[in-house]
C-alpha cells in the first residue's frame, strides 16, 4: 500500500464479514471512494450477520427477527433513516420498556419489584472506583434478585458475575425511544448490503501481512490479495483464532477474549388462534427466578409469540434443543394463561446463536476491567488492517447501529490511508 501497488492486489479493499459493520463500511466506501475496488467476503450464506429475518409461515407481511429486532435509540439510529430509504416500514409502537403494553400481576408486587430494580440500577450508575462485576451491587437476600438477574442477562447476554459495571455505565444507545422494522431488521441490512460486490460462503482462514505491497487473504477457496483489509468478525471468532494473523496480532486476540459474546436466543411460537392472547403485549415468564424467558405476545398483532432467553438459560436450552425450548416456553405461558394455551402453540422459528458457525454468540459484553479493550480492538494495525463491529464501539456495543458507526469510521480511515499512501 506504500506507493502505487494496485497491480499486485486483486482488490483495493477486502471486507471480512457481511454484518452491520461490514455492510456500513462497504456502502460508505462506495459513496466516498468510487475509484476503489471493494469486495465483501462472508463465510455464511446470507448478508446481515447477527441481523437475520425469517418469514412467519402463513403470514407474508411479518418478518421474524432471529437476531437484533429493535432500533435502539431510534431517533438517531442510522438504520431508522436507511429503512425509509429502502422502502421498509418503521413501526413506532412503544417498546415494553418505553411504556408499551405489559401483562402485569399483583399491583403491590409490581410496585415493589420496580422499586427494587430501580434501586439496583441506581447503585450501578453511582459506582465509583475499581471496576467490578454487576452482581457486586445486588442486595443480599433481596426478594427481587431473581428478576434483577434475569434483566441483567437480557442486557448483556451473560450472568451478572461475568459483566463489567464500567462497561455497563458507558452504554449509551442515543436518544430513544426504540422502534421496530416491520419487515425485519435482517431484511433491512440485507437490502442495504445488496449493492456491495460480495462473495458468500467464503471462509477466511489467514491474513498474511508481511509484504509491504499487499496483504494476502487465504480462504477455503484460494488466496486473494488486497491493499487494505477490514475485519468485522465477532469477538468469539477472533478469540478462537479462527482467522490467523501472520505475523500474529496478539493484542487483538487477547482483547477479543475479554470482550466475549453473551447469548440471547429467540423462539417464535405460532398461535393457532390469534385471539387467544392479547396483541403486542409484553410478559415476563417469572418474576422470582433468574432463569426465565421474556415474551412479546403477538408482535405487530401477528399470530405469534416471541420468546427471548439469555445467559445461562439460553445456553442450556440451546444445548438441549428445540423441544426443550418449546417445553420451557409453553410451561411459562401455561402458568399465566392456563394449560389449554399449549394446544395453540407450535414452533415457527428458533435461533441457536452460540452454535452458529462463524459467529458463536449474540453480542459482546466486557469482563470486569476489560471495557477499555474495546478501543484496543478497534485500533487499526499499520494503517492496513482495520477493525469494526459492535464490540469496537465504546458506548453502542451490542447494537446494530453501534456496529454501523464503527464501519463508517473504519471506511473513513481506510479512505484517508489511501489518500496518504497512493
């Protein structure tokens, strides 16, 4: 890349990973540097990465998001505007945590639980001093600790003992509320990514960066050469050294290992009779235990229930399989609506993110003391190997728009590096 080396490279820029960051970077480079050749490589068989929409059998209008589903910080979330640009509908119904419809139990219990949860999060936010884990702020013996633990897993995808308070306090998705894309967040990303030249089903195994004139990218289908590379794969892929850097980039592998992916899985249940449950209403499976699902009943009014499991429960159910996940969700719904509800339910779709090849989980959390490693992960190497993805975002990690922002920032740096070195 130093001097005019374009003759020795197949592409100016190769982007590895077709998730939110890779797609954002590709589109940004196309817009600001139409002179550069770009190729997007994706090990899976689709665009979108951890944004993945499937259809609801029998209802062509509704997309089921097996990965990210909410436009967090929707007013300033780049994907909100992009959804309109590509002709998709943004649904502005309030999220459960923004005042949406909730299925609530005993009024006194609800009041007491909300008080305990609010006090716990205030303790987190007022934390000063050495970083510690989220469990450190639990009040021993508090009646509502199970519910607090469940909420913690939904936020980080991991148990409270694993996650950093400093990292939690840095999280800022931007001004709310949170909205949804009616046709699916995954649909949105794949549509936006279509104009980028891409090869699917290509697994990158090695990045060789010894030579001054090009970077070699060894794949399961041969070797490609580029002048710059953008790596947007998940932290679990980097930590496992599924892609080998030659020479090694130890600081990247080590940072990724301390920013692992938590797990959140979704199970969509078809309802034989839509009227059996209230429309677009949220329900917590149990208010007393940590291992519980959270349920969106009939999102968009569709005849479906979205069950969401996270942390250890998600790992246990994913390992146990579809039947076990169905049984768990049916038990929690039956406890609320009576045994007859079981007859209404069948599996429409299910995710298994921990077992998903080339990803290996849902979204990153920082181990205690590791929050600053997000910047280490994001830093370019030698202005030739660049990094992006949700885990590279200091404040918007775990979100598709955080990934988008890191992709755009990386594209801008790549553009600048070519201007200097051309």
